[in-house]
C-alpha cells in the first residue's frame, strides 16, 4: 500500500517507512481478531488509509505503532458493529418474510403476482414505488418528474386497476382491507 502519486515526498516517505515498519505487527494483531482473511485485509487497508489521511497527526517514533494499534482496534470495532447490524437486519427480514409467507396461501400469492403482471408497466412502477420502496405521493412526483397532484391521481388509478384485477381473479379483497373492496367497486 502506498500513498497517492503527486503527494509531498516527505509525507510519502514517512508513510512508506511507517507502513514497512509496522505492517507485520498490525497484520498479526488484526488476523488474531478477525474470522477471515478478507476481514483482516479490510481492517488493515482501513487502518493504513486512516494513517495516510491523518499523517500530520501521527506521533513520531515508537508512539506511532501504538497509535496504529488504536486505529486498528477502532476499525475492528466498527466492523463488528456493522456485522452485528447486518445480522440483526437479516434475522428481522427472515422473520418478517416467514410471517408474510405463512399468512398468505400460495394460490393467493400466485394470483396476486398474475394480477400485478397484467397491469401496465407504469402502474406496476407506481405501485412498486409505494409498496416496495415506501415512497409517498410527493416523493413519487419527484421520481416521475410530475406534479404531486398528477402523482396522486396516477397512484389512485393504478390502485383501482389492481383492485379490479384482484377481484376478477376471485380473491377475497377484504383480506387486503376495506379500501381494496371500495376501489374494486369503483368507489374512491
């Protein structure tokens, strides 16, 4: 690892000396605290990237090694927190999907997919932006490049067409809420 080309020669030399002197110790430190070579490589890279960015703050002499250990320690802690958040999110998503999957009969899922597929691409995009991406009508207006009123009208019409498609597939619309029933009947 070396600093970017065109940087101050003195800073570059200091960084290279620091890297060569402390890389083996830091690698051993990081490898003992990670589960994979990839995690160790990421931690080492981040540690030395921080050292380069903060080279002016880096202490001289033997204190530099301790400073690098401190940076590596914080980098590893950030990796662990990130992994912990990712694991918690994955667990939560699995639980939500399991509950969703158990609550909807397979035949209904297929019928809903088919009804959704019969909609125009524009209707599918609108409904996806609301349902999957969680966007509001004003946010959809920004994405589509139209007024908020136009976005609300388009969304209402797309919902109405979906409700009709679901009704024509023989699905119990009351499972999707009273609004779905009203939309299928032509009420707003």
